[in-house]
C-alpha cells in the first residue's frame, strides 16, 4: 500500500538523496568545528561538572559586589499590595 502511494508522488526519489546530503554536510561541519576548538575551551568545559560554584551571569540578582537582603528590591504582591517580607512576618504572628 505504501509503495503505491509513494510511487505516485512525483520526484520522491530525490528526497532520500537530499536528506543524506544534508546529514553529511552537517556532520562534516560539526567535525570541523570540533577539530578547530581551542584546548583552553575544552579544558574549561571539561572542568564544569567539577566546579563547586557555577559562575553567575552578570545580570543575575545578587551578583553585585554588595549583597543585599533584598528588602529594597522587594515588589508588592499584585493582589494584596504587601511585600513578601510582610507576608512572611504576618504568617509567623498567626
């Protein structure tokens, strides 16, 4: 059944050849990329699982040289209008 359907499609024989060509081009491109990698990059990547503290991005909260308690950056809750610190202290009083 599939053979009948596939044989009715015009130009179907080109698709396996095209898929193989795309695969080979991508494989060769990745091979060239891996061969051209610097030794420093490979060593740095090799050590990533062994690092105790992962590097923080520059724009991450708390990545500045002065660590804050976050109170001045606290945004109020959209429904109650209170900050998270107020919510936590109110729960502890109950």
